[in-house]
C-alpha cells in the first residue's frame, strides 16, 4: 500500500548555485554534501531534495515529459505566510498563486527553471467530494491575509520549519491514459480528480500525491534518461512486501526495474524516474 511521496532528485548544471538558492531563498537546510551530490531538507533531518551536478547533462524542451513542479507542504498557514514574507525580502518573484479549495499554494521556479509549489493544506474536514472525486479549483489567494497570519507568529524566520514534507509531485507526461494505468493499476494510486488532459492520483484519500498532465507534452518523445531537471522521486510504501508486489506487477507488465540499489528504480511510460521505497 502506498502512503505518500518522498524526496525529489534533480540534476543541475551548477550545484553551488542550486544549494545557495534552496538554502538562502527557500530556507532548506543542507544535510550532507559529498562530491557532486547535495542532500537538503529540514533542520531535524527530513530529506526533501537531492541535487546532483552534471554540467554536461543536456537541457530538454518544455514539451518533453519531466517535472511540472514538486510541492513542499508546510505544517500551517502561518508557516507558509512567514515563508512568503521571506521570499519577498529575498527579492525572489513568484510565478503564481492559487487557492485550490483543499489548499493554498505559491508557485516559483528555481534558477534552472524547475517548478516549485509551496503550500499548506486546509483540514480534511472541509474538503468537498463529489462521486468519489475531490473538488479542486484555482482561485485567488488572499496574500495580505497570508502575510498577516505569518506575521502574527513572533518567532523569526530561520528556514523551513520542522514538519515540512514533500506533499506531492506534479509530472509532465506524453500520454495521460498510459500514465494513469501505470500509476493506478500497477502502483496502486487512487484517482482523485480529472481535469482536461490531467489526472490527479493519491493514496489514503489525499487530494493528490501526483499530478499527471499533458498540457505541453501530449504526444511528445519520452524523457531522456540523462538530462537536466528531474532525475526521479520516491514513492513510499507501507512495507517491503508491498514494494515487492509492485515490482512484480511492473515486471509482469514489461517494465524494466533496476533492483541493484537500495530502492527499486523504474521509469514510467513517459520516461520519468521513480524509486519504490519501503
């Protein structure tokens, strides 16, 4: 059984530039750095992101599958408001903001154009469902209210707070139906919402752990294995036996699964990589 998604791994052309951005602008903590790899997360050691430097990795077109954004889930609205105040102070511009009914979100890009969402969830008790699907929308965020709630907490901003997690990952795919089959039938996610050329799937009744859209990438080539941007992300399972069962289903469906590492690794039909973690 799937429980959540975990750390995201990015290939970047300049590791120091990326580390500086995630540490100084977003407030991630550098947990370890060795050679061309840096691990970043919260002060109490929760891993959110790994950065692997490869200056020779080729860039890819926006039409090619890959990362639409990864979404960092803050523990409260006040924490998100305090983060927004820091972003304004740091002079980093947002690319957008949205009230999605189940959550409020801020959007921006890192120095390499990787999409990032910063958000908090409203209580599940206020989420609305219709025919088993969660209701979501994109409305305006009350920025002044968000900043005021953050300012009401007198503790100074010292970086992303403990309790922050990787809430969801939104992927670009080249065939929504094929991606839906892969993530639902083979991995075990539940369908939570459908928008035009996009599916939102999750485990445990969450609004979505994965977004799968073909807004720019419909019918395009698969993502190259070695390219700048998304290397992969983790899908967390409840147990090792659940991982083994997923691996068996993937192999039976003809997918090549690399089991030589700590966690099995596979590419989805669009070429996006993921690790299956117990």
